[in-house]
C-alpha cells in the first residue's frame, strides 16, 4: 500500500516508567516506520514522565510535546493533513483532544484503547476523563486491546462504525533468547496495581514463603513500602525496556498477572506474555476467557490458580520447561510480532477509510442510551 502520514496522540512514548503504553507504541510505530509510513507522536508534557525519559529522541518517528490542549494549535495543520490520526486511551484531557481531532482531521480518525475494559467501566460510572460515549461514534475506527464480545458492545451499544481488536505485540528483533546466567526461579515484571496484588501474593509471595530455597524477583514501580516480601524475593524498582530480554533470560519461569477488569472481559493479552515468549522464557499465568486462543495450556503456557500450581510448575524438569518455551516462542513469532500488528493496523485504516468515503454524505448515528453495566 502507499505510505501514510500518521499522527498519534498518546499517553507516552518517551517514558516507559510506570506505564505499558510506551512499550506498545514503540513496537508498533517502529514496525510501521519499517513499512514506509511517516509518523508523528504528540505527547502531553507530564512531570512524572519528563523525569524518567528513556527514549527522548526515537529514530522511527518524530516526537513532539505540548503543555496544554490549546498548544495543539501548533500541530493543527499536521493533524488536518494526516492520512490517519490516532488518539490513545488515558491521554490527559482526551475528550477535548478527541474533539479537536474530529473538528480538523480530514483523514481516518481512530481511538486506540490500550485499556478497553477499564475504559468501559469508567464510562458506565460516567467517570472517564479521556473518552465520552458520543466520541466513540465519531471515530471512524475503535482499535481495542481487548477482543471477543466487547467489540460487539462497542458497535451495538456505543455506535462505533468499526471496532477491531489490535492486541499488543513484540518487536522480535529486540526480544529474543539471550545467553545470560539464570538467577531466579520465578520473575514478575509489572507496575504495582491494587487489583493485581492479591494475585501476586497468591502466585508469587506465597510460593516464595513456602519454598525458601528458591529465588524470586519482582520488578516494577509504585509498590507500597509496607508489603512484607519474603527474604528470597528480590525487588527491582524499574527495568527499562532495553533490559527486558536480559530480565526474562535471568528467570527460569516468568509470571503473568492480569488486572481484574481484563480478566472479567477476557481476550486481553498483556504485552508481557508476548515479550517473555519471544525471549524463550516459559510462562505461568492467571487464566481468563480467550487465553486458549493465544496459547495452548500445558503445551505453551501454564495456567495457575494457586500457589500449589506455581510450585508444581517450578518443579518441572528442564526438558519439559524448554519444550514449552520453544512452543510459545514459535506461536508468538508466527502471530504476535509488531510486524503482524502493523499490517493489521494498515488493513483496519484502509477499511475505515473506504467506509468513511462511502458514508461521508450520511450523518453519524447518535450513540445508544447507556444501559446496565457491561458483562
């Protein structure tokens, strides 16, 4: 297809500190650039991210910053002339940003929701600060981190002209097996979240307490100081993306823990699943609807509900563990790389562009009234 000019207004590209958006955007936009597209990423200046920038000058896109929504006037012509404009979830003042995009963009407009179940929950409570129900029907395309029934909800209840799953992905050139010393029996990489912490306690802290001869590691920001970590659990405040492969390689197994909203919705894979698999590290994960569509249980992944399940996995011989890791890596390289997602995004933007041209003379339908909370 012809190269596109794409503008993305997202939470953060420059800093991966305390958010998974940056990793997702970096992999996807780098893959789009490799396919010949020109990308500009616009990021709202935030003190937290400004103090922890690990990619201030990307080589795959132009990175611009703005202090307030009004400062987007500087980029108005860029937004107007772009072939596609994508607004991400959790963008500060995202509703106002979305209205600006709808007002001036001539190309396809898309909302990229990296937090779909959370977003819909906030919409139910009338507490979403970055998206409103009426805006959903204005975007030509709703790109969702969650697949399954939620896509029907977006079209039938909220009037999205087109809702498509666009899962996270992994840059296979950066995430690959490394020959480094194995230091830990089980490692977990994730920012603290109150709704994930009970699972971390059940699937990591309890096994660590029961198996003092094994070594565990938890890497991520924002963990409260009053957590009682067992002596055999090492804490790392932050592991930058460039060091993720070596972190995974240092672990015999890695743990994946999913937020409660994502578990209820299902079909919401974390980027950590694809990263770890690409690095050849076998995965222990909590379970949710749709997981079996991504990885075959007991062949490509271990699904655990209890500390007993985790300890049983940690006792698997190296031959069985390595076979599972190879199978998961094969699956990810065949279906879940950034190159796959870039192609899927191209196809979605092209389809939305064709639908936009067909519907240009027809008014958009109003969103359906809010009803009961989504399933």
